[in-house]
C-alpha cells in the first residue's frame, strides 16, 4: 500500500507557487491577491477561511478577508461582491459557503465575476468544464486530479467509481475522470443515495473516489484488491484520545481498507491540503490572466 500524501505534495506545490510569486515580484508585477468573504461566524467556515488566508501568506499572496454580519441583507452582500468584481487589484474572490438561509447561494455565486471565480462554482466555469474548455475547476476535484498526476496513477480505461454527486465534488470529479487525456479517459460510474447495491458497484472500481460525508462508510468488503482509494470525506467526531476533544474521520474505514489498496489518501493529510493549493493555483492563474483577460 502506498500513501497518497496530500500534505507532502501540497507543500511541494506551495514552494512552486512561492517561486512563481518571487519571479512576478522580480519582474515588477503585482503579487496575486485573493479576497475571501465570510458571512457570520459559523465555526467550520471560520476554520476553512482562516486556512485559506494563512496559505495565501505562506506563498506570498496578498489576501483580504471581508467579514459580514450574519444578518447582512442579500442586497448588501451582492453590492460588496460587485465592488470587489470592479477592483482591479483583486484577482480572485471566494465567498465561503454555506450562507445564512435568507441569502440565495445561487444568486451570490452567479454575482461573482466568472473571471475572479477561483472556486470554480460560477455557471460559466461549470459549463466550460462540461464542454472541456479552459476554466476554473472546483478546488477539491482539481486537487485530486493533481494528486493522481503527481503519483503517475494510470487512469486510462480504468473503472472509476465516484460516491456522491454534489456540484462541488462528485459531479465535477466524474467529468474530470471521464474527459479525454490524462488524468482522465476513465469509465466513470457515479453513485448516490438511490444507487442499488452500492457495495457491488464499489467492488468493480479500480479507482474509488468517496465524497459522501458519511464517516467510515466504505469498508474492506467494498474494495477490490489493488484499488486506488481517494477519501474526500471529513466528519468531526468527539474523541477522548485527542487534546481538542475532537478528531476527523473520513468516509473510508482506513485501517481495514488500506491494506487492500495500491494507493490510498489518509484523513487528515490527503485531499484537504490539496484543496487549498488548488485554490492558490487558481488565484495564480487569475493574476496571470491565464484563462480570461
Ligand atoms: P454533499 O453535498 O452532502 O453530497 C453528498 C453526496 O453523497 C450526495 O450526492 C448524496 O446522495 C451522497 N450520499 C450521502 N449518503 C449516501 C448513502 N448512504 N449512500 C449513497 N450516497 C450517499 O457533500 P459534499 O459537499 O460533496 O461533501 C462530501 C464530503 O466531503 C463531506 O464530508 C465534506 O465535508 C467533504 N469535503 C471535503 C473537502 C476537502 O477539502 N477535503 C472539500 C469538500 C467536501 P444524494 O445526492 O442522493 O443525496
């Protein structure tokens, strides 16, 4: 069994990005600038945004954290997004989801300029991914593809089973694995809560990508010998063994599944760090205007 070490690979990629930023500075260009908006003070969102802002600092990006009160009106939030869209100094804009229920996430995502949509959630970027045109790709599936590339994992002709069909992970993941070229050219099956005999489907997977949010759902009897298993799931559960009183569990029962795998991601330290570097990579692309003018 080999570990798909997202922590290690992400630190290598951060060094590459930091080098690129140094080059930009040397040639007199402005450094990439990410704006992150957070509405309210929900615990997990605070942590995710803090990680993103910290990562910007580590690679030499500028970042701006825009905090808005949980009671902010949709109109005021949309106006702030418009202001950032028109600010030439800011290259990328993300709005941390979920939002309070009185605000339409759909409207907010659509209001972000697709040229600054480094989360890859805007309908234009999603549509361009569908027809295989250059676009910002959602950070988590993009990070997984990068991990597959860095470990030279063969994907052509393989059966890839994706558990989960969310807009930000499952669906884009399936598209990326099915597209022409490497990594891709896989035969893809997408499973969800209505899939019949999910265990039998999983057992046919050469590559199993799990994004369900159901801790330790995938057990050893669901995994083919030699499979590649990528665990996206993160569930925080109480633990008496840790100082914090919490621990993170993936969607895969790691201890029993790992011995059967050719490659597997750990949780934490697998997909999570790759998600953050994908966001940084998208912001670098935005600053360089690689995709759009
Ligand atoms: P989501 O929007 O809740 O989607 C979950 C998907 O799993 C849905 O398609 C759902 O099916 C399916 N599902 C749930 N229970 C199932 C069951 N018992 N059998 C079959 N299918 C089932 O979740 P998400 O946003 O994609 O996130 C998934 C997990 O990844 C979460 O733990 C999240 O925290 C984690 N995550 C991690 C990162 C990272 O950076 N590591 C990034 C994003 C998300 P239906 O569509 O039929 O309801």
